[in-house]
């Protein structure tokens, strides 16, 4: 029996989707399947990745009454705050004091508070909200269930599921269907969370059953409803930009070359092998008595890397309480390095996420985690049936070993790679929390998935002012004034003039025309105001740089020189719709860390509330586009000319409690210095 599939036909101005008569899907994809799909599921919005951005996309789609399919490689919703273990909300004081967040993020915070009776049951000092990852998953699952009921939508939730293949129309502009693989434990096999990701990821992307997993093949398709616009939307909210890589749309990875838009770049040219480091988190519990500690067999390989990093941080209690996620009793008040905190007491649980600890920071073509396009081609992952997740499995394995070694260093180590001898002392009154019922929900004790700080980032479509593709850059958000000798000496004269003109705000034209000297132009004190803003965020530009040598744990290894130059404070910033629309494919949207940002801007556009805001925007845009039979790119095609449909979308976001701008946002407002 032949199935019905869509063929996309396009005019220069609009995308017209027509139902063809009894066409079979892409033959190469079908040939790669070992059997017919076990089931076919209809979706209006397919969300790939169940992190915070994916949950937010689903949340808004359900409230809009849409049928949402949500896939996730792990069995937990929440990404950063659950399966990745970083359950400490990164927030800025002013935004937090005003409670100026998306409605779903506010609901999440409120549910955390109601769960524990307070927002910070861990009494951590890095955040005002530190909590247990498992509880985050349960809270988000209930939020989606309630949104489904309130909005009369329908959620199809696929845990332990990966996207294996896409069927894309002959002209390359519409994703017609997706093939997913869902895994469950094989008969007699242990729990799916028994082994670390490096042991199971290649199996998860294989169609064949194994000794670990039984697989179900699922075809995800749109409803077959005739329309003059895309029938469904696929939203890539994965942690690494999986779908943009699999669909082979243009994207960036790692360092962007130095330019007037990215003046603090550590390299004059692009370097795709140096994204920010990633981290396998783990939870450890303070105990009353010393615990037996077993040295991992690979410890000596990684121990030369570990350090408290700075003298003001060289205190075990300070590090333990930094991201303490559970504290049943209050310890005595301590102070170290200018930071006040309550000392650990037996039963306290700390989540570890430390730069010179369980961060793993590869930076070369020999060990990079996220394969480049060239590496994907070389490994056959862009061929039909060849996709295996786009990650280097060996680097995952070494990051897992590094994290377990860091735990042992914390409790038994006596060396410090940055501060020398005599600084680190053993702390045996602690234990690593392992088991299915542990905070990380794994037998091995590490997070189910590593915390990813940077992903593949799309290059948006050509736009006015950015003919090579839209992006959000360092100078769009940074508070730096760039009026120092480094930039004068490092940047060519013409590049420096363009930099100062871009920062001059209302005086930009005068600087370009030479009527005002670059050094005399007033530096604007705000972020770039985007006419197509659909979300907001605020956080510092925070770096965890890659290392120079391979492997990262090489004794004496150094961070990539200049990588931290771009770090510093940022103004409150916006999420432009153009940053969420990839080139080539009309029914693909991007949320989370894969929107069109630069390497430096991405260091701020990666935290919890931003991810939620980007997801809320994606879910709203998808539902709006379906309702109004308009493709998202058509909402921004005529910018900077007024676009009534774009304004209707922005009004809908605001009415729904999803801000698109901070209070008093205007090109005339120069009072952003007050935002902390």
C-alpha cells in the first residue's frame, strides 16, 4: 500500500504546499530502513529536543491547541535543569527582581517554590534557585500535562527517542517527514540509565535491536490538510543543533573570525574546533563519617588538569555549596574570598559543575565533540540512514572519565594544577550519589547527558545590513566600550571605524560619513533593538574556553589565548525572529542554543530563562504560522519596512505573557547601565 506524501512547490515570493497523488517517500530513506515503520504519528509541531527550550515550545504549542510531538534522547524533560544536572537557575538581579520573564518560566519558578516551600532548597550561593534534577523533570511533565488540558492541544511525548532521518522535498525547502528511533530495554537487559551515554549513543541511533535495546521505528508526519503554507513545523531545540546538521542548512561552529561585529574574537579566522567546554555533572553528599573512596583506574590521566583555579576559590566548602541542590539543615555561616555561605552539613547534596574540574574542553580537530560539516561528510553521517548524532563518542567517553576523576580529586586529591602544592586537602566525608533513584537518575552517577554550553548555530537568511546571513554578534549585547589600545592596535583602521560607527547609535551615519571622529562618537549604552524581537534574555558573556593541546587533560595545558577577552557584562538583550529562521528550509525553526548567534554572543544566550523565552517564541511562531497560513520567513522578508503580520505576532506574544522587549526599550533610551 502506498502512502500519501507532500511535494512542495514554490514561487519566488511564497511557499505553496500541495498534496500530490500517492507519492512514495524518499527512496533512499526507505531503502535504509530495516523494516516498515512500527507506527506513523501526525504532528502539527514536531519539537526535537526536550530541554528547556523544547519544553517551552511544546508548552506554547499546547496552549494554542496544537498537536505537538516532542522527542528527547533521554527520558527526562528539562535539559539543563534535569538530564544535564545543572539545576541552578542562572539569572541576573534586575530581571529577577522585576520577575520579567516568559509566563512558562515564571510558572516553573513558582512550581519549584511550591514543591519545596522555597525556591532554594539547596541554600546554594550561585543562584537563588538550586534544586534536585529529578524534581525538575516531574514539574515540567506536569506543566505540559496541564497546558495540554487548558489549551485543548495534544502532546505526543517520545522519551529515549532520536531523529534518524529526514525526508525533504525535491526542491529542498520543506521537511515532509522525520524518521525516529525509540529505544527501550531489551528483555533481560538492565535499566536504560545503567550505562553512560558514550556506551549507548551509537546503539540509540542504530535501527537494529541489540542486547541493550529493542527499537521502535516511528514516522512523524504532518496532517494531510491542503494549504498554501507549510503543513507543520519542525523545531530544532536539541542540545547540539542536530536537525540543522542533519538537514545540512548553513551553520557556524566554534570561533567566528575577528570582525567589527566580533572584535574580541580570539582568532582572525573561523575555528570550528573551539566551542565552549561541556560538562558531565554529578551529585555528591556530605556525610558524618569518612567514606571509602576508590581511585578510578584512569585517574592519573586526568588528575594533572584539576584545580580550584583561583586563590579566592580555593576552599572546599565554598566549592561544595556553590551549587548545593539540597540542604536539610542549616550549617554555620562561613566566609571565604568575599563570599558568605552556610557550611555543609551531613545530608547536604552538591551538584558539581567546575571549569577546572568536570568541564571537558577539547579544541582541536583530533578531539572536538561536535563534528563539523566536513567531518560529518567524511564519516558518512549526511548520507541516508547514516546519521549517528553528529558527536565524537570517544570524546564523550573521556569526558565521563574526567568527571569521575574530578570527584575523586575533590575527596582525595592533594594536587592543584593552577595553584601548586599545599592548597588541596582530602575531603573524605563525602560520597558520590549513584543509582536510578539518585539525583541524576543514573546507575553510574553522572548526568544522563552532558551540559552543553554551545551548539551548532545557524546562519540566518540574508537581511538588510547582513547580506551574508543574519546573526546576533558580540557588539549587539556587550557593555564593553572598546576604547582601548588593544582594539586600536589589533583591528585594521577601517574595521575599527566600522566598529565605532556600529556602536555610535544615533551618530552612526555621521561616523561612517567621516563627520564625527570614531573616538569622539558617543558609545550607545544599550543592546541592539531588533524590530522582529520575539523574546528576551539577560546574562553575562561567560566563557569556559577550549584548551590548546589535545587531549585537554595534557599536563600543563592552557586555555586558548584570548578566548576570555570577549567575556564580561552584557546589556539586557532580545531574540530576533530572523535568528530562528534557517536558510534553505521553510518549515524549520530553531530554538535554544542553535539560534543565529556568534561564538561570543552565544556565551550569554545559553542560560535557563533565555532558553525558555526562545522556546516560547518558537512555539508561538509555529502556531501563529499554521493558523494564518504564512511561513515565518514571510514575516521578516520586508524588514525594515513595516510588516503588519509581524506586529500581530508580537502583540500575541506580549498578550500571552511572553515579553519581546525589556521595559523602556527604545533606540533613544540610554539608561541601560542601571541593569544588573
